[in-house]
């Protein structure tokens, strides 16, 4: 059946499964496979950060992923500076 809904916008959602199999054993993942981080995007593995849609409790929106990325970058910079 083909229909044409009368809407002003459409939000495309492409899935719920994170592509994080390559991280198993490196960082903690929740039962769905999302990376567990703190508020600074740090994992429990020193020097490894995660942001955006693969992160546990992410809003899975581009705008929040960008904010996560900025936070992760600042946290990574701090981590590198503290290693010196």
C-alpha cells in the first residue's frame, strides 16, 4: 500500500545496534553493546574516550554527538597534558 501522509517533517531513524564489536574486551559495554563512559566521555580504560551514538545513554542526535565530541576532545587534551 502506498500513502502520502500530510506532514511537515520526517525524522529518519536507522537503528539501535551500535557497531562496537571491535571494542569488546577493550572498554566496558552495556548489555546492548553501547560504550559506558562518565560525563567527561572517559571509559575505564585510561586514554580511551567515546562519544556520540555508541555511548551509553546518548540521546542519539547529531547535536548531542557534536557536544560529546567536544567534551571528549577536551578530556583527551587534559589526559595527554597530565601524562607529560
